[in-house]
């Protein structure tokens, strides 16, 4: 017998549809019932690939005794945080304010008018090891609702008042102008926390946070000031951070060199570690240890999109083929495991299989030898750090942390193990399609096309963008996501900001005016719905969304860049690409607003800092003229249809894809198929017109060179 979640589209809600708990989805029906029956609300927020959400379900929500307490004394509401980031953001901020931490599953007790009076995360079914059990918590709350309600209501009001006073709902006025010192301050913070032995920053757990690495890459190319050496002097003097092993290698390195080394070592270590799936490719969510060996095994679309971006950009800087190989293998994983038949991208793969976290991914030594044969198995295990004793709880996670080249010499063995792994158990796939996360992958694939010139990446990006237009858009209104034929709610700031960025990425890849025009329309709609005209910045939910007890304005970058930071990026890009005054004013205002928000801890706002660097150090503009006589057969232009691949070695018969592959990534590129009065082809060959640093260089047949 099901509950009120039966018929929902969210995979997370459907996982709980047969619980004995009488769950309701978030909505008026649940809260009207709470008012009518005079009951508090138990709000549980999670997502379908969350390990501890699974644990709490098995232990508590399938427990009939706990279900009886909930059904008798509470109205129980389930929320998928990925479909309702607004609800999650509001109540997660409450949990963090009350407990100093947060996470999922998120457990909140509310009054019928949605005001929180208690917050926590995971609770075991009964009290143990100093942890309050859910049974005890619920019984106490039910008793206090009956016998001490006034105090609970006062507590709820006090929580909201305190959050307003502390600025968690909205802050003060923005700075008058952007703060150019923030990128350097952030770079100093990263330098002080860099793990010089094993890559990454700080101690375990280590999250990939690729936007931090992208910031450091761009900072190393354009934003480093030779005049300021504070962090390096601190290191040279033997700071505490340096003595503990958290400082850049090489005392004599400049800030630029050190930033590059932080990126290189971190990307190398992640590629070698168990956080990368050496059998099926793709990255897990984070590393539980300092070494990147043992991951939290769930795979998220957004992590893999951002890591494709980071590895592709790093390839342009370092010329390291392993970085490009990693980006392409990660894309191959997404195409194989996370892509729908219409080109849409699914959300996540679970960490658990058959009730055990990581079981799908770990191996015994004998199992490898049984599948590959004794000799091949022994060699494979030797290369990938697997032993009879195991490197993880008696079993093995394949890795290359102890040396060995990243190569294809075990490709046949890998394919055999991949097929065998799929046959022994399966993973839950969260197949809902989220607008923001699909937009991230569109942007990543657009960059990968620019780096490689490979048609398949651009084609996949364009198919996904068309899916958004066909299924997740109504005029200028975006929806947050869909599953099957069912829409979720109307979109939030992140959906608009990320989709605008994706359109700008496609425009940067193929130069189609339609993409730029669409990005402008989406940006203006975001301005209408979400902008705070008084204090600056953008609210998470807007004019088309449900009103909640608070209206958050997120600026801090977590596993994902904040919507406010991505809006800053989009406005800077639109300002430069269109040269329209409206975007210049909006960009300056947003950068100034975020400068105040980032002032206390700039390293927590790296996507904004990347936008700030782009604003301060605009990329060069490159106009490419391919005369008709030089265009290869089948070349029809840069509209994404055909003929992008030419022959680089032929000199003057390159396709647009080949040209993109050889041009700097940090550049505004436009390709012309024929000469104009302003742009002529020199010597009848492909010609490059380059403008940078407020000056235009003479036209040349030579491809402009720049590290990034």
C-alpha cells in the first residue's frame, strides 16, 4: 500500500512511495492537513543517490514503530533537494545556523505555517553512542507540541529573527566598485592550504571543486602580480602551514608557477586515484582520504561536467596528453552511462548496490585473475595497485597512485572487467533531467570541442541544448527539470544562469548569432525574476516561484558555483560580446555586490573571481577569415551541421574544428567563411586578425599562440 508519493516523478520520492510512513510531497495539501489536524510537520530532504538517505530509510522510514509515531503525531513531507533547491536552501541554512553543520538527509521539524523549531541531519532509529535516536526525538517533539507549544513557537520565531539579523536572508548595500585585490587574496589562501604531497587543498575529505582549479589556471595566466610576494615569503620563513606539508613545492617558485603546480599536481593525483573510475571512467563525488584513493562512490553529472572543463583547460595550458585523455574518457562515461535517447543528460549514479556502498566498484585480487586469467590478471593488478590483502577493507580500488603510466596498454582487460562488473550487480540511475546540470555539461562539451575539434562533442552539446528548448522551456520561462513527460517546478536562478552560460559556450564554439541572442533573452528574464534592485545580487527563487519563509541569496561556491557567481560571468561575457551599455552596468553592479560578499573569504567565491579576472583582463579577440578557395570540400560554415574537420597539415584547408583546436581557449573567436571589406584573406590563405590589450595586430597567416 503506497502513500501520497505514489505517482510522483522524482526518483527520490518514488524510493519512499512504499514506506509505511504516510509521506506527502511538498505542497499545500500537506500543510493544510497540518493546520486542520493541528500537527507539526516532519520535513525530510534528500536525493536518490544519497548513501545516508538510504541508511535512514532502511533503519527508520521502513520501521513500522517509527512510522506509527510519525503518522499519529506529525504530517510527514519528503523533498527531493535536486528538484527543489529553494526549499533545501532555506532549511539547510536553518540547520547550519542551529548546529554549525549540514548535510543530507536533512531533518527539520516545522510548525504548520512552515517555521522551523528543530533541525538536524541523520538520526539513528534509537539513541546510541551519544546520538539522539529518531524515536526519542519524535516522542519529545510530540509531547512538547502538546504541552509546551508556546515555547516551540517562540523558538521558531527566534530562529527566523536571528537569521535575519545575521544577514542570512539578505545583506547590506554593495560596494561601489569591484575589489581587484580579491583574486590575489584567494590565491594566497589556496597556497597556504595546498597539500604538496598528494594534491588538493586541506585534509580529508577532498572535493574536486574544479572551479577552484579553473580560477587558479586563469589567475596564473592573467592575474598574478609580481609585486606582492607575501604568501611565498611566509612559506620561505617556515610557516606552520609549510611545516605541516601544506604549501607549494619549491621555495623559489613565483606565484604564477606555484598556482600552476597546484593545479597540475591536483589533476594528476585525481586522475591516478580511486576517485577516477579506471574501469568505467568518470569521477566519483569526493575522496574520503587525503590521497584520492577511496571515494564516496556516487557519480554526479555536475562533478563530471566541471572536471571535463578543468582537464580540457589544463590541457591547453600544460600540453599534457593525460589531461586531455581524462577529459575525453570522462565525456565517454557520460555518453555511455548518463545520456538519454534524445541527448539529455541524467543526474547521478548511486554509491550503493545491493545495500552496500561501493560494492559495485571494488574487487578482490582473485576475482581479477579469474576474469582475466592468472598472468594477465597478475600484471593488471600490479599496474593498478591491487593486492591479495586489498587496499580498501580487504578488497581493492583500482588506482595508479604508486606510479605507472596512464596508457591504453590494458584496454582489452579493462573492457572485459567493465562487462563483468555490470553483470555482477547494478547501480541505481537517477534519470531525472535537470536544466542547470545539463547546462553545465553543454558548456563543458563546447569547451572540449574547442580543445579537440571533435564533432561528437559539439553535436552532443547541441542536442542537449535542443532538448532543453523542446522540453524545459516555455517562451522565456525555464523549468527546473523533468522526468519522462512530467515537468518539475519553474526554474530557479541557477537554471537561468547556467543555461545562459551554456548558450554563451555554444556561441564561443560555433559563433552562431542565435545562441548569443538567446543568451541575452534568458539573461533579461533572469533579471526580471530574480534581481534585487535595492541591495544588488539575485535571489535564488523569483517572481514565478513559490514564496517561502525566507528568500535566500546564495553567493558562496560549494560543490557547484553559485547562481550569483555564474550570473556575474554571464554579464561580463555579454558586456564584452555585445558591447551594450546595459550589460556593462549590470556586470559592474554584480561584481561590486559579490566583492562585498567575498570579502571575508575570497577563496570560497572562485567562480565570481574568475568572472572578475575576465572583466579585468579581457581575452584577446580573434577574427578568422577562411577564403572560399581555401575551405575544404563539404565545409558549410560554423552552423554545427557538417564539415568541421579538415586537415591541419594541409595549411590552408583547415576546417573550423581544426582551427578551434589550435586557437587559444581564452579568446573570443569568430570565423568568417568569406572575405569582407574589413577582413581580407592574406595570400589567399586562412588569415587571423588579433586584437588584445587595446591594440590590434597586423593580419597574419600564422595561428596566434597563447598558453590558455
